[in-house]
């Protein structure tokens, strides 16, 4: 139940990684046959990744070792043409990956504004964002879903507000992508980043960027790369071949999840895009039941304060549930739960601004239970039983 830190990996992805090492473990770009085959295999996988998030094309898919690294690369490249006095808006609900890479630009004169969460409702209010935007705003960096609050932000609406102000939007989707379908075109985001190891895959990350923006930016690779050499100009040392090949298992899994549950669809005419959509809708409905069971218990304990939405509605939150206890420190609670062989966690989870601003450090951070669709109601019952032994 520490899935927001990293999910379990698909067996098929493990097998594909092994398959790549066994059959295609050569350098790309050579004229010999196996190199050509390996290149074709990886291009095929990247195409499926693009389809999975509804990106218009493979050039808009940048692969990297982590979301933190990809966001850092983006901040360095996109800010190359910014001037002192230009502004970036960050939120205090974000993981540090989408904070430090922007705040570090203050050294070159970039002004940072903070979009603060309402401490009572735990919501980012769009009216507050509108007040922060100016004609010097270059970019708004915001999370799609807080890895502490579990709250889903209305990114489509936010993107419209940001674009109307003439700025760009960069979205951290790490805590969202394991639970809901990502559609970068529907959201109309400029940049969108998430980590595959939170989405049942290997320790790898992806960044989507609108192609004209990627072409127009400075790269971080060797100086002989041309502006149109995307995504390679953002992938110094190239990308990880075997882990990328393993990604083919993820779209396959969500397509087969649909096939398993919708056996009445005999025609087979439904697109993969629709299969992904319906599979994630199934997941959202199921995860809401898990969250509802846990939240019902936590809300019944008067000493507990839920840090986030107290209800389980799938439209508002994912089953990443955080709380503090009036009389017990968060580390004490978690270390007792450890004895039941249940993996939950305490701390700030690198959402340091949020935990500080909500005055949660005095509890040792929050207790976080992060569920996904392979967790069961029986497991939640076991956790609740363990909690009852503590408070």
C-alpha cells in the first residue's frame, strides 16, 4: 500500500526486458540486420506509448530515467531564452520535482510566484491563479494530482486559463497516471511528465511536449544536434533501450483488461484508445470502493484529520489517502502497521512546501496509504483492523 512511491511491475514487462537483452541487445543506428531490427522494435514501442497518452506523434515523446530528471532538463532548455523579470508560477501542492527545477532559475533573475492551496478545502482555486498571472508569466508548473492530498486538479480548465494569459503549462502527472487515462490532446497541455515505475512498468519516465515547442527549444545533447533532432536532443547518452522495450507491456495490459471484462464485445471493432479509456473507468470505479471503505473508517476516528478530500468520489480524488492523528506521531503509527506486514508510509513525500505550509511537520509528516487497482477490499479490511489496534 505504498504504490504512490512505486507500483509493482507487470510480469509481461519483466519478460520483455529479458527478451530485449536476449534477442536485440546491440547498438542502434548500425547497418547490420540485428541493429535495424532493434531500432524497428523500439520505434514500434514508442509509437504505442504515444498512442497510450494520445500524443500526435513519436517525436513528442521524450524518454528519461525519471520525472525529476526530465523536468530538470526541460527547465534548463526552455529557460535559455527567458529574461530576468520573466515569471514562473508553481504550486505549493507539487512534488519537489516540479518545484526545484523552476525555483533554481531565480539565480538568473526569473521571478517565482506560488499558487497556494486553500488550507481548509485543500483545493487549488483557479481565481487565485488568475490573480498571479501577468504578461511576464512564461510558464505555470502544476501537478495533475497531489501525491499527498490525492486531489485531481482540473488540468483542462487550468490549461485554458494559462493559454489565455499567453503562458505555457507544464504538468506533473506522476500521481495521476496510475489511476486515470492521460490524454494530452484533450487536456491541451504543453508539457506532461510521468514515471512508468508508478504505472506498473520499469524505472523510466516520459515527457510529452508539443512538437513546435520542442523544436524551438535549446537541447541538452551534443552541440552538433540540430533543432529538429527531437526527442534525441533531450536524451543525452541516448535512452534506455531494454526498459523502453519493456514499456510495450503496459498498453497491452490495459487493452487486455478491457477484453477480460467486456467479453460481450464480440465484434472486436473497438479501438485501443477506447479500450484504454474503458479500462481506466473500471479502475476508477473499483478504486473508489477501496477508498470509500478506508475513508469511512478514518472519518469515524475523531482524533484523525484527513489531509485532502474526505470523500471517495473518483471525479475528485485517487485512493492516495493521507492523514494525521491528534495524539500520535505519524512515524509511530506506521511503524506499528509495519508489524502487520502492511507497507504504508509517513513523511512529506517530497511535497515539502505543502507539508510545511499546512503545519504538518510537527506530526512527522502525514501517514499515507496509497492504493491501486490490484489492492483488494480484504487487504483494506486488514489495514483497518491493524489501525484499530492502535487507535
